[in-house]
């Protein structure tokens, strides 16, 4: 089963396999993209609402990779749906791909190149430059904000 992100509807993704999405994706779409969602739902696309425990599992994985702050609730619930349904997530979102990789959820990209490796982001203080493995609101040393930094 293919779990469709909004980019699948925007980029007119087609498959002969079973598809699913979540109600929150429909809320993000406008115009012809929203009509495409409705048409696919009318032709048999499954509408899935993931369980709370699956959503929490995705949140923990996203926190571990450092992607939690850049994922929307919709993104998290799409990954949770793909995890629960043992499906393939269809998205171009790199953070979603990174968390999916952490959870061994298959991903198919549409209009972009997929990720080449999983990343565990680090966080750097804007003031003193110290690096941390975990996201904190402020640097415990100098109090400045932290920004996400590529670990490579």
C-alpha cells in the first residue's frame, strides 16, 4: 500500500497499487489538488487515522534524529500511518524520509532525489558555538538559542 503525502496530489502521482492517506492531507490541499484527493478517495483510496501509540513512536524517532522541530503534525501522522500499514510513504520531504528510514518505513520519492543516508542532527549554539546532540531551547552554557546543524 502507498501512503500519499500532499506532494503526491500536487505532482499528480499515479500507481495501480492500493493507496491511503490521512484527513489532514486533504485539509492542506486547495483547488485541483483537493479535487484530486476527493477523486482518489472516491475511487477507493483508504483514509487512515493512525493510533496514538504509533504517532508517539514516530515522535520519539524524530526527536532522536533531530527532525521533530521541522515535522508538522500531518507529517508525523503520515509516517505513523505508513508504519502501521507496513506501507510505502510517498513524499519528497527530506525530514520525513530521514525519520522513515530510522523506522524502516519504505519511501518512494516523486519529483526530488531521495535521501542518501540517515542523519542524526546535532545542534549548535548561536552564541558560544558549542555543539549538542540533543535539542534544547537554549544553550545551558551561555543561554543563546540553538540551531540545527548537519552532522557531517
